[in-house]
């Protein structure tokens, strides 16, 4: 916060972009209450983004006059988060305002809507798991407004462009009232409201005549023993899974690998390092080798641009079960690591997930995901793709079995494997060939554990 240029008007603090491209965040809990005096950079709220729990600090010292939301609310980027009492005035001991994520007349309006002055919603920099630093772009500037639409490409942050896209608005048609003619979230919301009003007027319809959304089916409340709010990590998981199922065309293939020789190799590694090493790092290494031969599975889908992005790096996501819900940290350049390094990385990231210290950056950039369902006793699975990736592998629980090789019986260890792929990108035959290559490597560990 050192060197932050203080704005002339400190009555509102707008929710900044808590991460590249984010358009909203969930309010988990307030760390202050109305009437509290806060210091500059003091954490005032915990927000849940799609990847991490974030503490949002106050950009300046002052007295909180109003909290614009309650626990569980979804707050849009650019919407007012808190109000401050004027200097020298006492803040009323008011209860937390009921916030709404709808753009229509919220209880706490944005600073620009209240005063008519331009604003720059700003960005947050720093660790996404701890208290964040506030950049100088939080400072509201009373710059002159830009009248009329500027020809060509409008100036706007990725978050504001995302809001315009979600509202099906051509952002280049929106008048920018922010600093230097920048289009703000408020500008987009105002344009959407005016466009909706014009459409209704042209068709002779009133707002009351607009079709209502289909109501959700009623749920039987009889026998309810506990009510658990659908929020936080669990809500983000639900949103991500729903997006994946609604977007990617899933199919699953299953097979088994004889990992008898691999298990002997694993035990050998464990004896050398003096610590138990699980099978998962070896599975990850085999997947990395196979992805080099099948690059179409090491990709992301950019549906907005209608492109498949083949990745030159291999960043493996690993599904981790936590008390808060499923999280998927990412091990970058996994193909360049040894089994021991992968084992250490898995333990470190899993511990961070469980104590909620994982950063947003450690959950981004995945190119392929592995889910170790076998650690909980499962065999085969139909895993859901970690969109926008195109494939995910589930490793089941290995079991001893009587196997046959060269006409002879022997006691072997079998590992069940399931792979789900996006059929828009990966054909069934390619997925099965990839799985067969993973199995071949697991059954010949000397080829990839050198």
C-alpha cells in the first residue's frame, strides 16, 4: 500500500478483479462490521473465487458505514463492496445491507452511479491465498467523461469484456466513462438496461409483460435433519462440473494394467529414499510420456474462439479431496520431474488444499487431470473432464489377482484405469490408443523410470 495515491472521494470501494478474467466472487464472511474503524490494507472480507479463498483489504483508512452484501452473496466485479462514512461523521450502527448480484438498482450502488464521476475498478496483486495488496488503480479519478461511442476497439479490462459477452453486448458500442475512455462494468450494465428498455418500447411491451423464467420444482421439506448452505468451494465445484457436462461431449473408456513389475520398482524407490512412495507418481509419469505421443489429449478448448489449443507444456492437475470439497491443484512441467519430485509436489499441494492456503496460480494452467479414486477404494469411474481440458484419467484401487502369462499362472497386481474425453476433440479410437500406451508403459516401468 506504500505510495498509494489516495482518491478525493473515499465513500465507496468497488469489488476489484480478484484474478485475471474473473467477473464475480462469493462473499464468504465479513471480517468487519458497520461502524468499525479500519486501517489501510486491513482485511475486511473473505471472498471465494473460482480457485481460491481471498482476503480483500481496505484500500484506505476510514469508518465502515455500510456492508454491501451478506454471507453467501455473489458480488459482481465493479459492484460496491462497502461504503465509508464521510470524514468526521459517525457511521450508523446499521445492519448489513442485503446485496443482490442483479444489475437493477442494488442497495449499494457503484460510486459512479451515485456521483456520476468516472472510475477505474482496479486490480488486486499478491498472493491469492493471503491478504492481498491493493494497487494504485483502486484510486477513483474524477476524469472527464467520453461522450459518444469511439470508433474501433473499446478499452476495457478482461473482466468487463466477459460481462459484456455474457450479456450478448458488443462492447465497442458502449460509451466509456472511465479513465481515458475506458469502458467500466457500470457502463455495460447501463447499456444493457437502456437496450432492454428500447426493445420493450419498440415492441410495445412493458417490463411486466416480459416472460418469467420457468420456476424450479418444489422440494419435499419433510424429514429434513440439517440445512447446509450451497456455497463456497462446493458451489464452485457444482458450477464447474455443470459447465463441463453442458459443454464437453463426454465418453469414457476403461482398461486394466498389470503393475506387478511397477510395484516392485516402487518398493525399490521407497527403500532408497527411506519413505513410502505411492503408485500415483509413476502413473503421472507414464501419462506424461504418453501425452507426448498423443498431443491432442494435452489441450484446452477455447469455445469462445472455436479453437482447440494444443499445449507444448504438460501441467498435470491432481484431484484432491478436502473437507471443503474437491480441489484440483496443478503440477507444472510434470514431465520434467522424477517420481520422487512428483510425490513431494503431490503431498505439498494436497496439504495446501486442505488448509486452504492454495493460491489461485497453483490451480491454473492445467492441460490434463488425474483423479486417484483408488485411494478411497474405488475401481472404475466415469470422471468428469476438468473443463476446458479435453481429458481426465481416473486410477482405481490396485488389487491382487491370478493372472496368466505365456501359459503360466502367477499372482499379479492389477490397476483399473478409466479415461474420459471430450468427443468434440478426441475420437474413441485415439482415447483407447492413448490408454493402451499408458498401460504399456506401466507394465514396462524401466522405459520411463530411468
